[in-house]
């Protein structure tokens, strides 16, 4: 069976430990050429499975191979860090996205803007960038009472 088909099936089944091993085997093959889509699918599955340390390693490996992810990858990794990691890690991915040669899409910004609601300083930076890049779009700012209510019930 083809190694890429095996990798795809393991990713589909969220068998991330085995998928990582197969990915390493693929990288050692003579025919292997760095491909952002091989990384993308594995990074997204790792993120969904709360394996953020592995996501960070894969992210660094991808950068070493001078590959740039697509908007979906940025979105899912940012979402993963906001849910299972830390806002500062999400912001590091955001900074990488801004340095990408491809212009960013709105979705990663929207995910960050929502996820950073409890972190107004970080959110304001993202909001400012979003408004510069997408001047025709609006940013929803919920009333501050929502946060004071949420904090008092926490």
C-alpha cells in the first residue's frame, strides 16, 4: 500500500502517533520532496487531538524546509493553541502568518479575534492589523459587561 495513502488513513482515524511515524518514514524516502500539504493534514489532526507540542515541532520542521502553510492550516493551529495551548503561542503563529508570502485570509483573524476576547491587549493588536488589511470589514466588539459577568461567575 502506498505510504501517503496509509498516512492519510491514519490521519482520518486520528491515529496521530502512528501517523507521525509514517510521516518520518515518508521523509526518508528517495522520492520525498517537501510538501506543505503533507504537513498541513498532519498538523491539523495533531491540533484537533490536543497534541500542541507535536504541532510546534512539525511547525518548526516545516519552516526549516521553507514551506508556508495555507490559511486553513493557520486557522486550525491558531484555534488549537487558543483552546489547548496558550494565547502567546497562537500569537506566534499569527506573526508567522503575517510574514507569509501569501496574503492572509480573514478566517484566521476572526478565530483570533474571538479567542482573544479575554486578552484585550493582544486582541487590539490583531484588530488593528485586521482593519488595515481588510478595511471594508467590521470587527464585532461585544459589550464589556459580558466579560465582567463571565469573570464573576468563574
